[in-house]
């Protein structure tokens, strides 16, 4: 199978068409390439950015942005689940439902992480005892 260039894939998407792999081996290889590419391209940037954080509140902007991105993905997964349900593909529906639930759970966990950047109020010593 010939893998499309980014330009070819973009043109296909603009025309409402998508690229689909025909075997599990091709799909697995594409998924592996995707992770390798993201790791190589973005991991150094993320590590450098994280290393520059000097206090808990400094994490907030990134956590808020990431939560928004994950929420968008969760809503997209919900839409895909609805579409797969209409097609009657039970296996795909179940896989998408599980992915959507995990994404929504991650949204909640990221909110908790953002809240953890707010320091707990100190309790005056006179109130302890």
C-alpha cells in the first residue's frame, strides 16, 4: 500500500475522502510511525517546556489548554460513536464508547490536576488543637 503524502491526504480530506488501511499490519505500522514521529518531534519541546516550570501555578495554562484539547477529542469520539451506532457496527461502537469514556475521564483528571496547582490555605496555629 502506498501511504499518501501529507499534501495528498489533505487534498483528499478537503474533498471529503479519507485514507484507510486495508490490513491490521499496515494500520499497526502507521500507528507506530505516528507515535515515533510525535515522540521525535514533540518530546524535546515538551521536556524543555516542563523543565522551565518553577511553581505549581505555572502548570495551570498548559493544563487548561490540554484539558480543552482532550475535551474536544472526547466530543469528537462521542460524535463518532453516534455515527457508528447509526451504521450498526457494534464492535466499533464499543471501542469508540470506551475511548470516549477514557477521554472524558482524562478531562476530569486534568481538571483535578489544574486545581492541585492552587495552594491549600494555611491554617493558623491557633485553630489547630
